[in-house]
């Protein structure tokens, strides 16, 4: 399970680095679909969908990091 979380964070950092993230508004609206495509390349056959899988995992990451 940890490798999925690592891949998710790595892909989100990549999205941030290419300008998909704005400090004012956060990620652009289509970031979940792009994230889904990126994860499919990194983790083939895992079949994580933008909604609900990635949304749920991102909420969990936010909750975990809020306590830190």
C-alpha cells in the first residue's frame, strides 16, 4: 500500500512542478484526470479512478498531514 501513496505524492509533486497548481486556487479543475493518467503509467493494472479512488486518497493524505 505504501508504494501507491509514494507514487501518488510523487505524481502530485510533478503536477505542481509543471504549473498545474496555483498558490491562490490550488490545483486546476482537471488535475484529477491528469493524475489518473500519470498513475496509470507508474502503476499499470492498479486501476485507480479519479473519482472516488484518488479523491479519497487525497483526503486521507490531507487529514494525515494536518495532524503533523
